[in-house]
């Protein structure tokens, strides 16, 4: 599976792509030369909204996607289209939006051991745990918004696939 390297203008997009199971690096340093050498060295696909940077990458033989800043749902659909990957959220294939490491699906028993609040344990059956940064995710009220963006992205996906 391709790994992406995100530029400064696509940090939000990068977090979405992580959620949707695309291994995505959001670096600490967004200097152009750093992005170029980093993507070259680790064979990452550079995702950038900067046309000049994109052209420099291509000239150096770096795999790069030029993604203009747009509605994030469209950006998601466009990147997934370029990756030839279907948009879907799965508990078994999702990366931590904060640190980018793979998430582990856990049930109530494990979540209880991790001191998840009892109200949440009553309301939700499944959680996602990042073993790296210890963040735990669940389909709380904000998830409605997440689903809305994913559905929007899927409608763009259908247009792009035509
Ligand atoms: Zn994490």
C-alpha cells in the first residue's frame, strides 16, 4: 500500500486519509527541500497543493500528486481516485489521525480495562485504540459529521470514476 507524505496545506486531508486506511505521514517540517528529500528517501507519494513543488518532485523522479485546495470531501475523493482505492471506513483498516499509527479495534472488556468512562461503555460496543499514542476513538456524536463527509466524498468518487 502506498504511503503518502502531506504538505502543510493538506494536514486536514491527511488526517482524513489516515481514518480511511491510507498510511499517511504528516511531517513536522514542511520546508520544500525537506519534503522532496523525505519523499524520495522513503519512496513516499508527495501530496501537495503547490504546483511548483509538484513539478520539482516530478523532475526528480518522485511520485507526487498535485491536489488543489478544495472542499475536503472532494480532496479525499481525488486522492483515493489517484490511488485507485475505494473510499471506505473500516475498523480493521484505519490509522490514528493524530500520530498516523495503525489502530486496533477493541471491545467493551478491553475498553473497560483502559478506564473508558462507564457511560461510553454503555453506549458503544466498539472502540479503536492507538497503541502508540493511547488515543481511543468511538463513534460519538461527532461521528455524524464524519459520516457526512465520507458520504460526500463517495458521491465525488462516483463522478470521478465515470
Ligand atoms: Zn496515535
